[in-house]
C-alpha cells in the first residue's frame, strides 16, 4: 500500500508527499528529525489534513505530482476540506478508482 498525504504546516502552508508507511512518515515529520522533509522541518508539522491510499507506487507518485504541480493553494484548501474533489480535479488525468480516501 502507498499513501499520498497532505500535511498542514504551522505557517498554514500545505505539504504534499507520498510514503509506503504513513505512520512512520508522520512520526518523522512531527518529530522534525533529519528524515522529515526540509520543507516540513523548516515550517513545523501541525496536522495531517488528507490522505489517499493506492496499491501501486507509480499511482501514488502520479497523484502527488499532479497535486503539487497542478493545484493552486486555494484548490489545495478545497481538496483538504473535501477530499472527494479528487475526481473533479484529476478525473480526466488519473484512474480515480485506484485511489481510496483514508
């Protein structure tokens, strides 16, 4: 299983990432240790906002890239508020059936 997640930072920004082990990755981000991303380490993790799971690593990487490259801050905020918007934003690019909200 692979996970794509959106994490709220203390400066109110949203970080998007993927991982095969969500619990371990959240521990890394929230501890602020050397394995946390530089972005999150410098801003501080506040809370996990949204998460989707998929069977394939390639699917997780595609979704992560689409969120990072194609969505504005406003769209990311809407997606956090309603994770069901994933299909509206990416239905034409991704096989949304492969992603399950967690």
